[in-house]
C-alpha cells in the first residue's frame, strides 16, 4: 500500500549535498515525467555519480561550456545531453550552485504509465527493459534537449518531479565502476544499483571507439 509520505516530492535541499551522498540515496525514489499524454512514473534502480572538477569522467571536468552550462546552476534541475549522435541521457544537477556535479539516471522500473512508455519504446520486448539503461530511460520518458534545465523541484509543477518513494534496504545497494568510463575516472566505484532488480543494465567497461564501429547500444551512455 502506498503511503502519503512516499508521494512527497523531494525538496531542493535533497540535491544540495555532495553528489556521492545523493547518488545512492536516489535509489528507490520515484521519478514522475509529466507528458502531454499523461504521467509516467519510474522507480530508480541504477544511477551513476559525476563529481565535476574532481572527476575526469565528468562533462564538467574541464570547465563550463554551452553543453554543460546547466550543471553549474542550482541543484534540483535536469541536465540532458545528446550522445553518439542518436541518444539522450537524463541527469540531476547536485551540490551548491557553481559546483557542477550530477547524477546520471541509468535505469529504473516503470510503475505507472507503462502504456505511454511503450509508445516511445516500441521495440522493447518486456516492461523490465523499457528503461534499462540511460538512453532507454530517456527515450521511454520522452526526454530530449528541450528539457535541459527543467526544475524538478518547482512548487508550480513542471515536466519532472522526484517523489520520496521507497528506498531499498541499504544491504541491497551495490556499487562498482561506472559503465563506459575510461582514463583516470575508470576505477571510481560511483555506479550504484539495487541488487537483483531486473531493470538494472548490464555493466560494460570502457571500449575505445574506432572508425567504422557501430553506434553504442541504447542502454549505453555516460554523463
């Protein structure tokens, strides 16, 4: 039975903390995406932390650009980027304004609005893979660059909200290297997931791209 407290939106203060605290704490929370056709709700099961100037794997490691500008803004907003020329990925901006850290939303289980998610992901073979991986998640929720900078903590509503949900037992949370991250940031164990959940994406280590290689699969992506 769902309680009123589980439906309480997370306050901006939740995101105004160090990113390595926030990332595992996002597991079990419910992301609500409001579309023109209706809401889609997703329980987060897999995330990755990116620690800005302290993290060679982060888009913000080398400073501010037009692409990553929203990461330098206030916490609780979305950072959406386009990757491999075909996929979008959805992140939450964390930490105080001016500190460009964020959490990549890598995977989740659709708990409401699955019929709408299937319209966006018609090739999905089962509901557990509708949002299994960051590109699939963004596609299932109809996310693109027009949603970059959306305020997920706005009291007046908007395209996103994150509800308290039901965090997992801490014993069920696992951590390990982030998917597809190479170089100095490859070994950081900043990917977090709920053990045994079927919506968690398979881990893939970084593989340097070569000319003629096929594009990444829709479950792949880094922040």
